[in-house]
C-alpha cells in the first residue's frame, strides 16, 4: 500500500502515534528528514512541499527492540544469516536487535564483535547490537576481555544457552562487568537437574515418557544469581524467565533493591507444555514450555513490572535439524516475525493488556534494560519506527517466512494485529503488499 | 467388526471396546497356534517391515513369528547391520522402506515419540514395538490377555506394578490398558524411579504405594518390571542388594499377597535382583504363558490393523 522506498524527507500523516514511554496513543503527524524525526505534530495536516505519506489510521510506534536474538552468523549460516535474521526482524517490526554470543567462533573476542557489526552494516535490515560472551568459549571457566569486547561494540555479556555453573566465575563476571558498565545476562538453568531434559517436568512429561526439567532447575539458578548480584552490586539480567517460582524470586529481589531485570519470551507467555502432545519438535525450546500456572505468573509479572520486557529468543534451526526424533532435535523456535502478532492476539485482543503497554514492552523497555538507543519517538532521534494495524486479521503463511529457518509452530496460525513495515532511519521496509 | 485404527501407537489411544476386540481376536489366534499346522493365510500378500533400533529378543522374535503364522512377507532391519551406522537418519531409513511399498512397519526405537514422528511422513500402518519410555502397547496387551484368560474378566481386579516406573514403557502401557479395562492399578517402587504425578496416569489414575508388602497385599496379580542395570550407574538407587532387600519379590514377600496372586514379568529377568528364582519359576508365575500369548496378541494386532475381521474365514 505504501511506496515510499528510500524517500528520506517526508511527512507521515494520519497515524495513531504511540508514545509507549508516556503510555499514550494520539493521532498526529511526524516529519522525517535525513532519517531523523524532526517534528511530532498533533492532528495537523502539514503545509509542505515534502511528500506526504498517509498512514491511514495505522499505529506508528517506535521500532521494536529485541535483546535476545540468535543470528547464527558466523558459523551456522545454514540456520540463519545476519541478512535473513534481520529481514525477519524488520518484517516483525523490529528496528534493533541484539544477537547472542553462541556462534562459531563464539563472540568471546573483539574480532568477532567487529565481524558481526561489519556484516550487519553490509547486509542488515535493522540495527544489530552484539552481546559478547561472559566466558571464553562459553565454557564457564574464565571471563572474557569485557573491556575489549565493549570497545569493539559489545553492549552486554551473555553465555546464553549455558548457565555458568561455577558460582565463583559468575561472581567475578558480575564484579568485573560492574567496572566496565555492561549488564550480565544469565541463562538460568541448573544443568544437573535439567540433565538431558526434553521438556517441562510434569504430568505431561510423565505421560509422554520424556525426561523433564523441573521448575526448580530454573529457580535455583535464578536464586543463586540474585544472591551474587546482591553480593557484588553487579548488573544482572535474567533471560527467558519461564517459571512462576522464577517470577517470584525476581519480584522479591527487586523489592530489596537488587539490580536485577528480567525478560520473558512470547512463547513462554502464550504456549504451554500440553502442546508437545504430538512430539512436535517445533515446540521444543529451552527453557521448556511450562504449565498454565507459569504462564499466568509471567503475565502477572509483566503487569507489575517484575518482568521488565519481552525478548524473543529467536532461535533458528534448519528443517534437517528438526526432522529427527524428539530427543535428538535441538531446542529453539523462531519468533521475530510473529512476536507482536502473537502477543497482540493473546494479550491485547483478549483484554489483558493495553496496546501501548505491549508496544512499550517490545521497544522502550528492552532498550532501557540493556541501555541501548531505541524505543522512543521524539524529535532529534533516528526515525526507527514501526507501522502496524492492531486490528488486521491475517494468517502467517510459510511463504511469508523471512528467516532462513522455518522452526516455528505458528505457521498457519491466524493472528489479529499485523506489522505493515518499519522505517529504519527513515527508510521504509515492508513485507505487506 | 472393522478395527478403526490405522496405527497402534499406544493403548492410551484405544477404547475399552477396541482393546477387547484385540484380546478376543488374540484368543482366536491362540487356538490356531495350538493346531498341528499353525499357519493361516490371513495376511498373504501383505508386506511387513520389522524395524528394530534397539536390541530385542523376545519382542522381535514374537512379531516375526506372528507375521509368519499369518503368511505375511517380511523384511527385517536392525540398527547393528544397517546404514544407521553410516549416519542415515530415521526419516531417510523409513522413507526408503516406504519406497519399497511396505504395508506395515513394526518399529522399536529408543526415542519416545519416534512412531508419532514416523507417522508424519509414512503412509503405511505403524505398529509400536516399544518407543523410549513412552509405550509398548503389545506388551500391555499380552499381559492383559494372560490375566484375562485366567480370570475370565479383568473388570474389578487389582494389579500391582513393581519397579522402575519412570523409565518403563511397559508400565505406562499396562497402566493405560488395565485402567481402561476396569482394573485397579497400584504402582510400587523407589521414589527416585517414580515419574512426577504418576498417580494421574491411566483412566482414573493409579494408586502409589512405596511399601512393597502393602502394595501387593490385595493384588490379584503383580507385574514385576525389569530393573535396568544401567540405571544403577546413574545412582537412582544405592545398590543392587538394597534394591532386592526393599523391592525384590521373594517367596516370603509374595506371602503378603493373596493366595493365587499371579506373577508377571515382561523379561528379560534379572533373577535374584527384582525377582527371586523361586518366584520366577513358581506356581504363581505366568511368565512363560505371557511369552506364548505374545505371539497371539501380535497376530491379532497385525491382522486387525491390516483390516481383517474376526467374522471372516481368514482363520481357516
């Protein structure tokens, strides 16, 4: 519907402009010049020689920010590349993403940070921020050169995919990162309790004969890291909280003033363990899908601020990877393209959350958790914006997948709420014709 | 009456009526097995592939014999001698078998859900000969057949399953099958070998009792599971002697059960570990009749899956 490719100076008119930080959505116009937001005007029809884009009442919001993406490049380009991963991101309304360090080589050296940033500049469809590894080779033994990683452009530290089992190493990481000024992101999972786990431990795992990870495997890890954050004063962020007990621990820690933040993924907020019934590998994720009680607790956590933001844990795997027996399939599902639609359908449309709050949890909140730009729609900032229709019904078809991988159980799913495209520094990208 | 199931993946999917139909058909086939000429032409022209990813003696032989008794054409595949060693995936192996135009695949696999996965891309019937820790439906059926032929009916009886319930597909299939047939099931074993919320398993659930003597005190039959020796390595119980002391079924322990309580074991047995020699070979043991019934039950399953009806003249 919009043919505004590459027109960098223009007015966007007749949009419902969302200001997630202020919690409001108001009709208005936005002037974009040289890729920057120059003016945000309420209700006026601008008198101007510049091109005018009629947004037709769609919602214009700050572009989404994902702080938990697996781009897989370098090393696993068969699963995803920076080009395809960022294309999926843009298609899902994201203008900034942060990629995880479990590539090959691991992002434990400044050269890898530089490589990813250079590749992102060449082929990225959105901004790419890089998380460096906490420990060399993600082995959980020695901390990496936080200073050098930061200098090369890393904005956070994460051994995502692995828990740092050695408490002393985690203590050192939190202490040292405090000086460098980077948050340490923890993948909280006691690997002994979750040994060879295929799913959540519950009646469902008992029935299916699959080994389960008890909620305690996550809770124990969260509890330890909270104690270490208290001990060190380091800045801790808990990735993909999935259990009711985990939410509780974070809530209590925040009450006592410990510097901890937490994220939840769209799938943990909307899908539950019973969906594994037919051993569909696309529902196999780590942490695993949990029970209804956990979903309710995560949603309550979003509501009271215990869970700070939503992060996708977009984890592409090839069909070859997933076309195997359940216990041999790798964990993970893609999420960048469907996060907004899925959450809008399940939370906003069902009256559990206001649209503007969802937009905040997808943009302003994650940006501030890591301390990266984004999530604001104000004059003087880059025009990183998303245009979406919160009421449009559509079906996510296989042909729409922009990721290199198809490992999502949401193909064929009907959603309410659709991203029409993003402006990245004023440049329009759209998948909707 | 047509048997309306394309596959046999687990007893959880079957109704009481369908289970009864299989058991009735098996009783008929048992009569055939008592004849001088033990072969019927029921599955002539039907091709069956026996695909065994896990070692098996009893189940594999039993299926093969059942297939031969039904005059089916059979091909065998086992992991040790196949391209699996060259890195072929399950999917590719099965796609190749499919390309050879097989009518029924009988499969055993170490992964729970492997058969469900196979059903995503195979168009032939699939019979589960054991998947991981999930299900072993023909074992459940042959156990029920053995009990039913002694009792006349299963409804209202009490069966106690003893041992490593967590890792046992035999336990799960017994629980689903027996509870659907109106049997009261009790499970007994070390808590470290009980899956979480085990009491919810089956139609209407099961009873959980850690004390062996209490668990069998009202039992009409006990089903003693094989203790897998590799479990001992992961230290789910402290030692063999402690296991036998607490959960081993000796003659003395068996005295806690009512007189005439039947003893089942799916085999292979660890004599002197989960079951004492005298119990395994004693009067109450129906362990060898179980094996004999295994062939009849598998004939029934294959016959019904292939679309046969008992009213027909296939048995002659």
